[in-house]
């Protein structure tokens, strides 16, 4: 397949990200931070990132305004140049949902994450990009976070056509499965609803592929 130059940079700062996950654990599906650098059809180079305001709205983060402003300033400086901010309201997507699908996990976060990684490693065409232990990262800076692990993985045959349809979809790829222990002690597995991603990036004509991705994500999440 062909795709114009498109590179995703993934980076994090536990001092900045941990309090956001403490405020709303599903924020971990959008962390570490990402910057997408791509060449558009007019051969212009663009830098895209998720604004902290988007994260706050999507995950209902409250009481973190000062930290969010700091993160916003850092991201804007890294991006460089003039920054155009989307006026889209993420809460309007999928009838007001935040686009995170969750399912019951296993007995522990570690066991569930291990099971997911084993499934991915045995699947054709899928590669694990990274596994991020957010709780361990929090501990490294003297903070506490319930067990929270993100597994990033991709299948270029499925993801490339989405980026061909809308290059900004690369900010939400590769796919992620978030395994976490919620405030009741239950283990949950979360992932981005492919329809949410499609609506967010204006992707059309990909319903069959989106359904395939959704079925695969659900199957891996619940272990079937």
C-alpha cells in the first residue's frame, strides 16, 4: 500500500500525565502524548496533537485546569508555528459518548495484559508496538495510580486504508487496548470504538473494514 509520509511520535511525562489518569482513568487510552507529523496532498508538512481540552472533555477531567494549561503550552511549543484549534466538541460524537468501549477483564491487570499480548503475538499481520505500564511510571515519580497498562499494536492492512481516507486518523493509530483496575477493584479492558475514530476524522466508505476492526478488538478484549 502507499501512504504519504506519516510519522507518529509517542512520548510521556508521568509528572504531567499521572494526575490526569488519577482524575479519570480512561484518559490512559490517550496517553502517552502523541504528535502526528504528515505530508498532506499539497505537500505541506503538518503537526497534529490531541489538545488537553479535548482530553478533558472526552474523559470528564475536572480540577486540573492549571496542569492542562501547562501541557497545552508545552505541546504548542513542540509543534512550533501557528496552531489551529479544532472547534469540534468531542462530546457530540456518538450521541454524547466518549468513544471508549469497555469490557470485563480477568482476575488481574497483569494476567489480562499478558493474555492480550499473547493473543496479539500469535495473530497474523499484527505487531505489538509498545506496552506502557502507567502505574509503574507513576511510581517512578512518587505518585500512586491503580494498575493501568496500555498495549499498543497495529495491523497495516487494516490501519493504512483509514489513514488513506483521512491522514489525521494516524493520531489514533496504532490501536490500543487499555487494561485497568477501576475504583471498585474490577478489571476492565477499554479500546477506542472504530466508529468514533471514523466520525472524529471524517472517514467514510470504510464500514466493512471498521466492522472487522471492531470485531477483532472486541474478541481480543474479552478473550474469545
